[in-house]
């Protein structure tokens, strides 16, 4: 009860600071009104997303936005985040729940289908085969992925499209994972996939099929020694550069490629025009490979600033990896369809445009800084900036706020080297430990802190989620379900 009282004081303090500014700060309080283009209430399709926010899968995020654009708002995609609660079988749950009609749409990585007895996507998980965004795009444009989706019929779902996603790299805890000798005896984290697990075992490592929370716990307690993810994801989850800072930049284990799934009955209930919007949006989203390549290149500097260090496998290392994967290919090619897909992808690889090699500054190589491998709270420079978010009356109503009169109102926070200044002269300090940020206001005559987990998107915007025990009023006022938009 004491914590609730203190929290209420903090929420009240913030409100008191902004109440005089509320009318001017809100701009247009009606901005949350639905606009259906005069055609009645919009149709909303719920999309299961296993991540904490949809922009961690940029092509899927683009698909959702594109549907709204094409339909003029008459058809909308609503992402339901954290589907599967970070469990290791979260993607399998998405497939089952879309099939059962528990959710209208969903997305999963192609890797998961071999655990559901669908083998048509196996070639996309063949190690070190699809190793560039240009090749990813060529595979999609060739029609191969359309053929692969025919294997979804047995699962009771409809494939709307296969979308490009980031290339996945080996990430190490104590040092870079380069040639096969670095793999021997380690436990390596992957998502649920029979093909990926077989490839990890071929290198002498033990696969640990974990997702998000389990993965980070394993990295922290030493039971997981490396894992695979993209350079962009590694940088945008602040805990990862601290727990596992070493990125092998020139080894692509496989791409993540994402399948958009739809419930057949829900799809059939739509009009032909509505289905056309979905199909066109999926085609547009499938052509996003070049944008991903640019993001990787732009991410290196920010990743380095967050504590990551990059290394390149030698030509001998690369040759040794390919040799170690030979038994994996022999097994994959026992399946005639997979063998044919691999051969077609290899042919595309011969003619695919070459991509620029990632430019790694010398300062971003070598040994990781101490704070990246363990260390306490810091105030990383990449968070410096001015952020703004708006809390509406509807937000307040959903949060259970008893007084709606101060809403809507705009909160602005300036973060600079561990100090914050907020709307109405509200000030204090903040520190970061992994993916947690703790605010310590200076406006009380007693010690009080508020802690959130956070993620940072490609534009530097912050998404906060309260850790257990944070007062609901504090969580709401900090915009814990509203993105802090970086404006400077």
C-alpha cells in the first residue's frame, strides 16, 4: 500500500506540472477518432506478433501500414504484441492460433515450419546459402517463395506472402564466434527450428531453442554462450550488447524471412476488394530487401557506441564452416523439393548483385568495453535527445484514471547524460542497466525511483514497459504504452 501511495504522489506531481499547459499541449484531442473514409466503421484485423513491438519486423510493419494506406483506413491491421509470451514455441502458437481462428492474421519465421512437419521452406534455413539482401530479394522475385507457401495447406492457414527480414549473424558472449573451433562445446541460442538446430550441432555446439526472455536469462547466467540475431536487432535491444557484445559481421548463418498467415474463414469473409488490399500490401512489403541492407549499414555506428564489437571470419574460417555444414546439406537434399529449391537458389546466387561489405571502423573491433560485458547502470549517449508523447482521454480512461479533465496533454522529456528535464520543470536523473531504464526524480524529499524495460526503434523512439511493482499511475504518466517520439 505504501508503494501505491508514493506512486500516486508521483503521478499527481507530473499532472500538477502540466495541467496549466494541457489545453495548449494537446494539439488536436480528436486525433484518435477513427476515419473510415465515409464508408462506415473500419474493418480491423488482429495480427499476432511474437515480438514486443511490430517495428522489430520492418516488412511486417510496412505491410500493416500499407493496408491502411491502400484502403484509406477502411481496413486496418492491429498488431497484438507478445503473442506466445516469449515462450520458445511462440511461433508455433501463432500458426495454431491463426488456424483455429483465435486471431485473424499472424507472422512467423520460415524456420519454424520444419517443426510442424512442413518441409517446403527448408532451403531458406540451409546454412550460409542466402547470405545477402540482394539474394533474398532475388529468391522472392523468382517465385520460389510462392511455391513454398503451397505447403501451408496442411496447417489450415493461408499464406499471404513471404517477406524479407534481416540477415542473422553469430553473436558471442566472451569473444567472436568465427571458425568451427569457436563453436566447439558452446551452447548456442536459436529460435525453434529443426534445421537450425541441426546446423548448430554440425559445428560441435549444443542448440538452445529459446526466445527473448529465456535467451537473455541464459546469456546473463552463463548457460548460453552465443546466439544468432541480426545486427539491427542486436543494437535495438539494449541488453544484448551488454550481455553478448561480439558480432561476426561477415558470416550469415541464414536470413530471417517472414510468412504472413491468414485464417481461411476470416479471409473468405472479406470482400474481394478487401482481399485485394491485403494481397497488394503483401506484394509491396515483399520488395523491402534494399531498405534492410541500408539499415544494417547505418546501425554499425550506433551498435558500436552501445558496446558491440565486430570481427570478421577469415577465408579459412569460412571454408571450414562450409565443410562442417556438408552433412547438413546432404540431409536436406534427401528431400527432392528441398534439393530443387537449393539448386535454384544457388543459381540465383551466381547472378545476384554484389552488396557492399559492411564498413567497420577500427575502434569498433577488438575487446568490448567493460560495461558491455557486465557492468552496472550507465547513461548511454544514444539516448540523449528530446522526446514527446501525448496522453489522450481514451488512454486515461483505459488506465483507470479517475479525473479525465487534464487530458489530452503532451509530455516532453529531455534526456542528457543521465539527467532529465520534463514538462513543467519536473527534473531528475536516470540510468540504464541492460534493457532497463530507471528514473529518479529530484522533486521529493525522499528517495523514489521508477524502472521500465525499454526498446529503441530505427528512428530513436523509445517504447517503455513498467517492471512489476511500478505504480499504475506512474506507468501511465510515463507513457508506458505510448511511444516516446524522438524530436531532436
